[in-house]
C-alpha cells in the first residue's frame, strides 16, 4: 500500500497591451489537494484518488469569480500472462457545471517481450478555463463544457535497439472549446464552442540505435473536422512531426531535431491560411556527478518566422541553459 498527498498552488496573470491608454489584465489563482492510494493485489494494481480544487479569477472591477471541483477516481490494472487490461471511473462535482462521470476501459495483448497490441475506449469532460470565459476582449461567459468519446488502437515494438509504434485514434467531441478569428463581437479572436467535432488520424514513431547514436522520428497524420460545416478545425494542421538524433558518450549527450508542421487555417471558412514551418533545435547535457547535470537547448536556431495563431507572435531563436539536481 503506497499513499501520497500532494498540495499545490498556482498563480497566472495575463496582460494585454494596446495603443489605447487602458490595457486589460486577468489574474487567476488555483489551489489543489489530492490524496492517492495505490494497492498492490498480486500482479494487479488498484488506485483510489480524492481531489479538491479551488479556482478564483479577478479582472479589474468587472470579473470576480470563484469555483470549486470535488473529484473521486478509481482505476484497476490487471495482467494475466500475455493479457493486460485496465478500467477507470471518475466523478467530478463542479460548483459551476454540476456532476459528471467519465471513465475508460482498455485491453492489450503481448505477443512477445518486444511486441504488443492494445486498444482503449474512454469518455472525457473539460470545463472551460477562466481565460476562455472571462479574458477581456476574447472570453465568452456562455462557453459550455467540452465532452468527448475517444477510441484508440495501436501496435508497439521495442527490442532495445529498434523501436516503432503506430496507433489509430478517433475522438468525437461535443462543444469542443476552440477559437474563432475574427471574433463576431469584435477583436481579433475569441473562445467559442464547436457543437460537433471529430479528431481522427494515425500517429507513428520509429527509433534506431547505432552504438552511441540514436536516430528517431515521429509523424501524426490527422483529419480535424468541424462536422457542422465539413471544414477543417481552426489552427490544426493535417500533419506534424519531428526527426532527430542523439549521441551519448561518457558524461556528454548531444542532439539535434527538426520539428515540422503543415499549414493551418485561421478561420472557420478555410480561407485564411497560415503556412507550414520547420524548426531546427540543438540540445546537450553534461553529468557533473550522479545528482548534478548541466543542460542547454537552442530552439529555432535558424530563427524561422511562423504563426501558431494569426497575428500572434511566436519566439524567434532562443537559448536556455541551466543546472539540474535530482536524487540518483
């Protein structure tokens, strides 16, 4: 029996600057406590979780809102020879949106130590964030919670030198929380609900070791549809992925990767296109000892200019360096 209690508090502040003398600001604060208990029953695992989360948002004198969520969840994982299974259920009682029950079931079969197949089906629920509800100029207090039904099936292989995976997913969403550009009530963009949306596609990955060198790549091919009008969902590409390599020798690790994405539309009519992009990144680490590590990363080394949302700037070339400490 393993028991764990977690306490957390988070603060978030968003500020919009404009040409007018008065900008806009929204501050949110959330506190959360969770108690998780894991029970080993032979080869199986039973998990029980109790959580409470309090949220509060303030925006000038117009917004002063609070809400709380009480949650209880149970999950069971079992293994019988080559067969694997799991099931979970969760109950959330949100002071703003009432009670909701979600859950999932999954099954997997291991053909060998290196190869397995698995599938799962589950339901989901997501309450809108305070930014999506109340952010000045882009929030909508009438946004509804998002609900989904997701199915997935995949195959996975890993022998220590070669690994690959391929999975098909299908996620049907009711009241998908999305953005619309331009906003019908004014402004560049705002939150809105898509009554009926479908996210389906295939995600795959492959990696191979050659001594100290590992090369890898991943690709996601998807068809994110707004079923109301048959158009693509805003800001979602039909494909995205990455390719890269890592080289490790003694205490050093060096690597580079390229992340890429196809073009995306920024409007619900599929008229305004944002171009695809590819970003070159470098990273490295040095282990000072078993507990201390130096690390660095150079993102967007070629300073590619691109947009994830129309008229919103993205970072240019940027460098991070730091020191990491962790118990061995």
